[in-house]
C-alpha cells in the first residue's frame, strides 16, 4: 500500500536534488532545469495531498503551477538568450555586475 | 456647537485675511472686526444661560484626538461659569479694541497683517478660555505667545520692537517649561488631562500632598510667565513696543490675565495645597508692590500703565493665593475694562501728540475732552475710588486677605493701593493738566476711536456694582457656584473699605500736592529711590549681566567643552568609525554571486523549519 | 503491485534527476530531465490524476523541454570545461542540503495527517477531468483568467526579450 509519506519523501528528495543543482552548478541552463525539478517535486506533493485528502484543490493548483512554470521557463530562457548575446557567457559566477 | 463656532470663526478670519483680502485693507479690517463681533454675539447665548441659572452644569463637548493605551488626549470645549465669564470679557473688550484699531492703525503699512494677527490672537485666547483639558490649554497657551510675539514685533523694522518681541517670547518659554512639566506631573498622578476628571480625582483624595504641591507650583510657573509675575515680569513693559491696541487687548485685558485664569481653572489643585497657595500669594503681593513702585518713576505713558498692569496682575495672583478665586476673577473682569480703557485713551493721546513721553504732554485736557474724561474715569477706577469698579474688586481682595489673616499681604495690598492712587494721579495731572509742553496742534481722535472709549468708560464705572457684597445674586455667586476652590461669599468689612478709601484719598492728595503745578520735569527725580525705580531696580541689567553673561555663558562653556571632548569624539566620530568598520565586514557578504545568495536563503529556510516546524 | 510501480517510477525519477545536475553536457542533462518529467507524469497516473499526467506531458515534455533544447542549441554549448561544473561553495551547499533533508524529514516523521477529508469520493476522483473542468470554469474562473493573461504576458515578454533590434 502506498501512503502519503512515500510521495512526500520522494518529493523531498527530488526538491533537495533541485536545490543542490541550483547551488552547485555554474551553467545557468542547468540551474533553470533544477528549478524545474523543484517545481515538479512540489507538484507531486500537491497532487499527493489532493489524492489522499480526497479533494480537488491540490490538483487545480498543480494546473496553475505548471502554467506558471511554463511562463517562467519561457521568460527565463529568453533572458538567458539576451544575456548570452551581450556577455557571451552562461556561467552565473561571471554575471555579478549587480553588486556595483 | 456654539462653542466650536466661537472658537473657529476668528481663525477663519485670520486665514481669510492672510490669503484672500491681504491687498484690500478696508476689507481686512471689516473681516477681523466682523469675526470678533460675531463671536461676541454668539457668546451672548451662553451668558444668558448662565444668568438664568447660576448653578448651571458645565457643558463639555469633546472628541478623541490621541487615543492609545495609557494616553487619552481630547480636543474639546468646556462651558462653565468661569469660561463664560472669560468669553464675555475677551469677546466684548476684543470687539471694542478691534473697532478702535480701525481708527488708530489707519495709514500704517501692514494694516491687513495687523488684523490677521489680532484675529489669530482672539482665536488662541478663546482656545485657552474654552479648553477642557491641559494639553489643549497648553497648545493655545503657546499660540497666544506666538500671536503676542507677532504683534509686539509689529514694527519689526525697529530693533527695539523686534528685541522686545523676542524677549517676551523667550521669557514666556521659561515659564511654559515649568507649566508643561506640571501638566506631566499631574498626568502621572491622575492619568488624565481633563479638568473635570482631575477635579473629581482630587476631590476623592488619595493623591499625596507633595505631588499636588509640586504640580501646583510648576503650573504656577506658566502663570508667572504669562501673567508677568516676579521674577519673569521683565517682558511686559518692553512689550509696549507693540501698537497701543495690542497693549490694550493682549498686554492688559486678556492674555496676561490668562495666567490668573489658569490659576482659577486649577483652583481646586491649590485648594488642596495650602503651601503652594502661600507661594502664589507672596509672589503676587511682591510683584504688585514692586511694579507699583516702579510705575511711579516712569515717564513713558504706556510704560506707566504697563507697570500698573503688572501691579494689578500681582493683585489678582495674590487674591488667588489667599483663596479668593472669585475676587481674583472679579478684579480680572473690572481690570479688563478700566485697563483697556486706560491704554486706548493713552493711545488716543499718543495719536494726537505723536509722543509717549508724559513730560512732552500737559494741558491737553481742553483739546482732548472725550479722551481726557474717559482717561480720568479709568484712572479713578484703577485707583479704586468709591464707587468705581476698581473699588469693589480691590475691596473684595483686601477683605479676603484680611479675613484669612494674611495681615502682611493685607498691608502690602493697602500699600499698593496707596502707591497706585499716587501714580495714577501723577499720570493724569502730568499728562492732561499743568503746563503745556507739547508741540503741534493736537485734535480729538475720530469717533471710531472715541466711541469704544466711552463704552469702556461706562463699564469701568459701573461694572463694580455686579460685585457689591449685599446684592443677591452677585458676581461671586455666579462664578463660585460649581467651582469648589474659592470661597463664594465675602462680607463687607467696613474697616477694610474705610482704610482702603483713606489710603486712596491720601495717595491722590499726595499726587495732587506734588504734581498739580506748572512743572517741567519730575520734582522727585533727585531721589535715590526714584532712580532705583526709574531703572526698574536694575532687573534687566541683572538678567543681562549675571544670568546671561555669567551663568548662561558658563553653562555654554561647559557644554562646549563637553561637546568637543566627549560628544564629538565618542558619538560623532565613534559612530562614524563603527559604521565604517561594520560596513567593511558587511561588504564581504555582498558578493554579487547569485548562488551565494541562494545558499544563504536555503540555510535560512533550514533554520526557520528547524525552529518553527520541528522544535 | 502499485507499490512496485511506485518504486520503479520513483527510483528512475530520482536517478535521472541526479543525472540532470551531475552530467556535464547540457544536452544530456536535458534528455535526463525529460526522463524525470515522464516519471512524474506516471506518478500522477498512480495518484489517479490522468489529467495532470496529460498536462505534464504536454507542457513539460512537449513545450518546456523543446524550449530547453532550443536554448541549448542556440547558445551552442559544448561540454563544460573540466572542474568547472562544481561551484566552489559545494561543501557548505551539500551540508545545507543534507540539513534541509534532515529537518524536513524529521518534520515528516513526526507529522500526522489530520486535515479534514474532502467531499469527493474515490470514484469521483478517478474520473476527475470533468470535475477539474467544472471547477476551473466556476470556482476558479478568476485565477484561471489571470493565469492565461500571465501566459500571454510571458509570451510577449519572451519575444520582446530575444528580438534583435532592426538597424
């Protein structure tokens, strides 16, 4: 029998992998992919709660999350392309002009 | 509702004059006069209510201004016999003086400014009169200080006028500092600013007498400043630099009486602290005597009247101190009439002769019949001759001093009555009779000035009858009723009345003997005492050379030393150093690297979950 | 039976996720990301949410993945240079991530599900596409409209951002 905890633990580990990706990788595309992983882990827990609580709210929320994630990816990648044209780099470390 | 209207009409007038009718001088004066006359008409209704029912309940209207736990401040109005009386005095005398000003100030530049300031003053004064709590009275207390400053400094291009304005303001500040401290002490003890609530709490008892004593003395500081009592009396004579109607309205009839009004308002406080009352009484008595003696040796017609005002204020304060709240208020009322009259008549003389030195006047009675007659009537009232108003009010104060066994103060009062009669006689004879020492051709003032004189003269003569001890109900029964501080009834003491009449007659006789001659200068000028008094007992010099030069500059030097050696090193430079060093450390955190920030964020999440989710 | 499938999907998802963040070639990362998305879609099926599974495949595997691949190809990224794919803060980062797993895991272990159950029965949830549609057009119609506007804005924004200015 699968319990809620199964899904939540899976979600937690997936989320942590996403965070690790954001914190560890220099390539900004991989960072964006890690963000997608985090979105997915949250979706899993939302859907799991929705399922085990016999409610629809979580599922509806997942729909919204996916939409927002799609929008985020579109804008994020567009920014990435624009930045790459300017700076010829995809390494986050080299994009630190904001501190000045 | 009416009280709010009365309060705000002068403010509206002041704003209107400042922003709309500034260029049209005539219109400005009409707006200002209209406002104060309207206030008078509106206050007739409360006056009639009071006259119908001497035991009327105080009508209080207020709304919350600041309401936080532990502090409740309201803005409100209080109509009780005391404030209705002051309402009458302020609006009635104010109306006449405004009308008079229209003639007196004719042709002055800044005519509109004058009337705007006058309206502002009426607003502030009514604010004091109608206030139902200490914070409000303090705000308006400062506002009358401001309007007084503006009006004393009306001729601001004259250095003496602007200096006098600054002096009045700063000296008042000294007293007001004590006043606000007193309010705080009282608030700490009672937890409220409202007069009626404070009175209830005081009646219930339970507040230690030492607290009441301190609060009463500190609040008295405010009265000392505003009513120009010793040792802060130095500003009032200098305030005569302002136009004469200002001297009449602010520095004789109303504003300086605010201190006395404050004492009457808080009379219950003094009732519970006999020690504080003693202090009040002796300061008042001393001021009365000091000012009366100085008045003898002054040569400026306005300064003589100013010192007589000081003396009268001392009298009122003394009355408050010996427990005669109603007597003090009665004297305040009659004083408002005859002193406003004296100032306005003096203004009329100045208007005609273009000088203020009484030794450049003389023998003008024939030319200035109306002015002269009204001035003499006012002088008789001031001197306290039977049956003029001054006699009744002074008699009441003396009776209380006598019956409450303050024999020393009673003696001072008798002495002051004698000296007052003497210097008023001197003023009248030197100004209006004797040898003509004036230049030019004086002529009587226009009727816009003389009509208010006649009306005021009428009241100066008859107002005293309201306080005759054997009519019922008289002045005292209206005012004393709901306020428990003062003794309501005073009998008529034949000994006191006889003695005061005798010394007044003696004073007038002495004045007649000395001054009813063809004189060129003061025959007493060689006298040592005269010189002392002429120089105001060197109070100004004392303040300038000792207080300011030694004490004040000494404190300044200590402060400078402390600032240079401690404040700057430890605080100014210390904080700068601290900020710079902190910045150096904190700068390390601003790396501009996105993932550093993300790491800190996640670590923060871990800590937050640890604290709020798990532990 | 379900449990076995759950473990298969879960392990594949986690493995591919780890691959995503550890492989140097971005194209390979993208492929593994797609694998991970597919496993999540399968998990949605296990959670009796076929609609979500379909949306997951359409949006993520279809649209988002294509975007990622396009981006990788447009930017012409080769393999990252050796030794540069791990950030220099990695030791602290790993400690923090382990800490996160630990505290949230602790919370999960201690936690107890006591929220009230919803009104939908098991049977209704199975055919939840109708219910989802109904809710989206009734109760959640306003968020629905807002989110569509957001998509429009994102689309316009993305186009404007990458558009080359004409000289």
